[in-house]
């Protein structure tokens, strides 16, 4: 079976006076139908730009570099224009952003905005569109959906606003839902509600989900596979339980050790020295080498190859001794 | 109240008028509804709550950065709320605050050195070249180079800026520091560095902290005692281990179960609370948590009578049914 989405050598560049910067630099991965994949990284890792690139929504003056390939179900997304591109944006790929307050239009009712998304991809009668809107609001757990459709965004809580965003993303019956930090702006008890909702909807609709987050805690137990991104590149990918049990890359290892936990022994946190590099000055060789506690001879000068580290686990590090996948 | 406490807060109330106009009286936001707490010398009390729980207002009110409507605050026996200008200035040298946002809390037009020196000059703690020496020593203490003094805030990363904020608070040799979500704006890999720094400074300087946070895993790392806030009041309070391992209030239990743990093996019961906290402008007559409560013993009394904080088992709990598991 061919994957639903295949991304190959994705590069995003921004022109600068001192030469172009490349915040996303050679990212390749694929997602199967119905699969739950997480893309994990810190701020500046390039994870959000990667997800915008899937929809060709890179903000000006950035561009997706030539040689990048994005294929959705056999369709070459890079060559699409006009209607065909629009059918993907919010149609076959739905998108949920972090901050529902800035993504929703404050002067239109939430019902209007969901209905707009419903009719954007299919023509139907007004009554049918209204019914469909109320059904979507109900699906995302809005109480009194017919009534709440008339509310403006500011009249709803942060959790309900994020549910509206999810309803909009579902309106086009997507095969892939991309959720970019969907719960970062929310309180933990509301975060739990939204994550549970996403789980439920995915199971019912059997769509694939790409969850983009900085929080490894959100990923555990809710995804099938994790991809870890650092400084514009993927540095490790593994089935979720495997990533937590036996992380292969020193960055993944350090990230897990630096996270405070609620259970287990209480020790001083291991911290990673320094800070995340800027896209204008990626370090040479392995991009993590200046902060890596386990670096060896070739790390500073030579780019490590992408290698197999375990069952369905691959990574980019000189310490990984496996074969090229 | 415990004798020997450095800080004693009793029945603190703060309401904010909101909206209103010529023919409409303003609504009242109930931010603090009778908050009492103590902090002992060299101790960290964590004030935990979600947005709108009143934890930030509490931190500001006890430093008199805003004026509470009622209640008392005593610092080392001195009445903070009744203090005159001169007394207050003396208190402000001994009580400091570090803010959440290291971007917004430093003056972008002042060099880091000038920002850190400000308090030293106001309180005349050093003169002439001694000021610079003291600034450089402080920067060293928080892990920055002396040369940082001549740079501007925008030249630093988020983690470094938070270190500057800490140096600025410590410049006047305080005994007590309010830490208002000091790491929640930072990346995971940098968060651990700052938490370790705060622990080292507490040990070396004998500081007392009021650590305001929403992340219970972070709180576990930092606190000796924990107070959980909901709707402007403490609902559970006790030692770190008692609150985290033997919580009695249904809200504390739900909050703990909602923390995303970076370990797929941990099998925990997930309690997903329905709905949102009640509106801060319309306080419910009974228990403010009643509208979301899942406790099996929940009854009519919860809707009509507000539970007071009382001793049950090892912690103080504000729940009518704290004895029933």
C-alpha cells in the first residue's frame, strides 16, 4: 500500500541580505492512512514551517526550494495551482492552529465560519449546509450546537474556540488532519478534553493525524510514531513506545532526561547546555554537536548519515551503527 | 498561623470591575476570594492553578504591585498593606519578583547592565565602579558572561533573558522572591537549566520562593509545599508528597491525571473534566468546583454551601466530601 503522504527532501528557504537561510533543510517522511504521527521539536526547529509547506502556505518571502517533493495520494502537490490546490487546503488536508483567537474572525459568528468551510469544498443547499454545520459542532462536543452557532468567538472559552477550529478543519472531510500545537495555549484540564476529542474523531473517521508539538508528554500514548526535529532536520523517527524506551539520538535522550516528571525518582534535572541554534547559522557537521554530551571525532565536521537504529527506528547520528535504511 | 513564617497572607480579596458604562454598572471579576498562605524562611511554596484561578493576582497583591480590597499581608512581622512609602521601599528590597515573559519584562532600550543595576542604585547598595563589579558578579551567578552587561535584551535567547530577569531580582539581595511562571515560556531543554539555577540560588542565598505555576511536574521539582488554587481560593494545601501522592480534592486529582507524562508505559486513570470553570463574574453560591465535579458523594450541599479549607488526613482540603474516596 502506498503511503497517504510522502515528503521527500523538503527544503524551505528565506532570502536574506547575507545569503539565504534554510529553516527546513532536507526533511523526508511518509504518513500512512489512518496513522497517528507526531512531529516533535523545540521552537526554531522548523516543525511549523514543515507543516505549512504541506499545504504550500509558506509565508512570503519564503519559498519551497526546487527539488522538494510532496505527494498526497499520488498527486504531486508541488505542481498544483488554483482550484486543485484549494481542494487540498482545508479539503484533503485539514489544519488546526495553536491559537484559535487569532485564527477565527472576531466579527463573524462561529456558525458562519464553520458553514463557510462546509460550502468551500462542496456545493449544497443552504438548509443542508446549516444542518451539516450543526452536525459538525455536535461532533466536536459543542453543547447546544444550534444555539451556539450564533455566538461570536469572544463569547466562547478557549477550549470551545479550539473545538470550533477543529470543526472547521473537519468540514472538508480531510484524509489528513494537521494539528500544530493544538493544546499549547490551553489549560491542562482543557488540553485533556481536546486531546481526547481528537482521538475520538480520528478513530471514528479513520483519518491520519500529524500532531506537531514541543511536548513529548502529549505524544506518549496518543500517537503511533514520533519524528523528532532539530535545527531544520529530522534527527530520529521511531514507533512511539520505542522512542521512549530506547531513544537512539543523544538529543532525544537529553530531551527526555531534561523533562520534569510526576512519578519516579526525584533527581536534579539533566539539562542540555546552550540554546537552539538560529537558521541563519546552523552548526557544521551534526547540528546538535555543540550541545551534545556524547560527541566524538567526526561530529563537528561531517554530517552524520541517516541510519537504521532499531526496529522501525532510524536516526542521524555517528553513534548509531546500523545500515542505511 | 504558624509562628516563624517569613510571609503570612490572610483572607486576601481582590475584585476587579469590568466593563460598565453610563447606564450600566460594571460587572465584578472575583480574582481572589479570601486567600491565606504562609511561606517559611528558605522554603518554596508552590501556588498551582489554571488560568483565571487567581494565582498571578495573588503574587502581585502580596507585593502590593496592586492593591487588594481586603485581607492582610505580613512580611517578617511588618504589615505590607499598611506600610508607608518609606517602609514599602524597604520591603521592596527584601521582596522581589521574576516575571513569566522574559521578552516583555526587560526594557528593550536599556543595556542589561543598566537593568540589573537599577535596583542597586535605587536602594544605594553600591557606589561608582562598585556598581559595575556587583552587576558582573550577579551575571556570573546566573551563568552569564560579564560582557553581557553591555548588550541589549534582544541580543539574548529566551533562557538567557530569564537569567537576566533573575539577576535583576537578586541585585538587591532579597530574602523572598515571587517566581511567576518563570519557565513556562521556555523550551524544554532550556527549562531544566533555569530550574536548576533557581534551586542553586535558593541553596546558596537561603531564599524563600513563592513559585507560581500551572505545571505540576515542574512544581514537584521545585516545591516543599504545594497550594492548589481554584476560583480565587486554595482548595488543597500540604507537603509536596502529600498533595502529589495522596490528593483528596477532586480537582487536584483531575489536575494530576491531566498532566501529560512522557512515558507511554505509565498506566494512569485519566479524569477528563467536563466544561470550563465558572465565570469569574458570577460566583456560584456553593463549591466553585461543583459544576465540573465527578465525586461520587457530590450532593445538594455542594451547590448551596461553600466548603471551607479544613484538615483532612495529611492535607488541608476545601471539599465537603474529602473523607470519602
